[in-house]
C-alpha cells in the first residue's frame, strides 16, 4: 500500500483522471484507510471547483477598470507622496 506522501503526489493526477488503473487503485485503497488523505482530496476537489468558477466569472466591466486605472495613476501625483 502507498503512504501519504505518495498519495499526495498522485492526487492531482487522480483528480484529472490521468492515473493508470493500478496507481489509481492503490490511491483509492489508501483513501479507504486514511482519513487525512480523504480530507486532502476533498479540499483539492473544492479548490478545483472554485478555480474553475473563477475562470468562468465575468470580467471587470471596461468602464470600472478605466475608473480604477485613472484613480491609481492619480495617486502617484499626490502631493507629499514620495515615489
């Protein structure tokens, strides 16, 4: 059976369905006995979901970006502020 270090090394490949049958079976067998790695796997799944949602999120409206850039560029010209 694999140890926790090996399980962590295989985790992302497992989530991406890139592990061959034997390494995946060994990983799953480890999960059957290791609560810590089960938690790590759930965290990794959650992180993947949040990352995917962030990639699909709407980008900042151009008008808002322009206003922020204008405000930030003006901050450099603030009197008494050293560059």
